[in-house]
C-alpha cells in the first residue's frame, strides 16, 4: 500500500446495508488518500450482490460462513472469527459499519478488540425497547459504545447518542444515506423501470412489505389478516403488491393468507431500482421496513408502519407516516381510512423528508477526510 494511504474497510451483509453504504463507498473511492475495500459478511449474498451491481460497486471479500449459521450467536461468532482474519491481513485504519445487524455488531467488536477505529453510519436510532426491533436495538446500542465516529441521520438521533454519553465532538448529523441511494438510483428513469410497468395499473395500488421477525413470532399475522380483508372488501378497485422477503416464515405465512385473492400479487424481491419505482407509483405503503419508512416521504407516498414502536419517530411527528401496530383491526381501519378519506390521505403528503437531501455520503466523506487523511501514518 502506498505510504500515507488510509485503508478503510466498509462492512455490509444485508440488502439495506448494501443500499445505504453503496453511496458512501462511491464517495470514499473518489478520495485519493483512501484505499477502500468492501467486505460482504454473506448474510444475504444474492440480494446484496444485486444491489451492489446496480451501483457498480463490488465486494472485495465475501465471507461464506454465514451460509451455515442458523442462530444469532452463530452469526456473531462466525463474523467475529472471519473479521479477525481480515483485520489481521488488511490492517485497516478504519472500519465502517452501518445500522444495526448482528454482523455489523460482530465486525465492530472484532475491530475494537484489535484497537481499530470504527465509524458508524446511521447512528443513534433508538426504540428504547430491547425486544423491538429484535435484536437490532441492542446491536446498535453496542455499536455506539464501540464506535469513534457517529454519523447520525437527524438531531433526534444525535440526542439519543448524547444521552448514552457519546462525545458530542464525534457525532455528525449528516442525514440518512438511504436518501442518497434513492437520488442516485431514480435519476431520470423514475417511473420507467420495465418490470414495474407490468405491475402498475390505474387502480389504487397498495405496496406491502413485511419481514420483522418479532411481528411473526408474537402477533402471528394480524397484518396479513387485515390486508386480506381489505383485498376482499375493495375487490377490483385496488391492487396490492407484496414483494416477499426471503425469510421462509414470512413467505409461508403470506401464501396461506393471500393464496386465493386475485388482487394481491405475491412477487419475488425486486431490485432497488424497480422497487423504488414501485414505491413511487403506489397510492399507499404498508410496511414494517426501516428503509422504506425513510424513503416514502421523498416519493410523496403516505406510509402505515406495522410495528409497535418505531425508531424513525421524525416521520411520524411530521405526519408523513402513521404507527399503526400489528393488530388486525387497527391495521384494517388505518388502511380503509386512507383509501376512503381523501382529506386524511392528502394531509400525509407533500412533506419535506426529515432524513436528508441525498447528500449524506459527501458529508461523511468530508468528515473522514478531515479526521483520517491529514493524520500522520
Ligand atoms: N427493497 C428493495 N426491494 C424489495 C424490497 C425492499 O430494494 O423488494 C429496499 C427498500 O427500498 C429499502 C430496503 O430494501 O431501501 C429495505 O430493506 P429491508 O426492508 O429488508 O430492511 P430494513 O430497512 O427494515 O432494515
């Protein structure tokens, strides 16, 4: 490695990590003094590769031990071991992790044990409920304790970090890089993706995404029951599209509830560009996904959040989304309200996205140039 070059490892393993870190990787690669390598922990290898391809980013290293990891302790211990080997071999100056997955936590821990600095992208999100989202809430609390640089999307997340004793000088409010990804990917092609054209119609289109493990273990399928009931009552006036998450529990449950309903389309996960176009062409989004909650206001589509808690409180305070829980009746009522009451529907639109302007990666890169590049080797 050239003398003075700073080696940065960027760690990702799941679809949202790939989407949210791709713009950061592209930005950091523009810096001459940085040698950036991408490590994929192998949590969702296929989905991650599809997402990275869209941004013309490649993983330099891919772990294969998660293919056999069945439990969270196995994920953490396998990533910890693999990370140690990579850190030993590459001797990075900085490790960047994003969000709150078990593999991000494990890699950050391995970096800490090797006294390597960690930067945390999307720092400070908190639900203050250890079991929701599980296990992400504690993963991100632990990552915050390990990290040196904290890239918080909003002032709310900065405050959360300050409450936990994180030094203010190391917290940078930069927005969320999910909006950078959206800006990069939609470009001029908005509404033109070929796969989406086959799906969209003049009917009111509801986009459904569900994958949170705590919703499936505790509440069974209150959300699916409500959506099936909506499909039944509104018939050909609406169309519901459900790109299924790869999680087998979710797939099986959705098939059992939606099988005989012709106005519900169960489809495979879409690549990010098609999915973004599908979001943009939807009347309403019903989701338990973190990333989708952030993206919806940029596309001017109201979102109903099917979770008990959300760490994206900004969007609820703003009125662009509603937290509706996971009980059948509550979900059903919230959807019918937005289908039938134009005033309620319109009151949730035309809001400025609280998660940023799509330039978060540049801010992150500027901070890192300041902190790393001009530091002596
Ligand atoms: N997404 C996608 N294709 C799909 C479903 C979701 O590209 O079929 C994107 C979505 O736009 C968002 C991210 O994946 O950026 C969210 O991922 P997920 O819901 O798996 O995770 P979470 O955000 O809840 O961590």
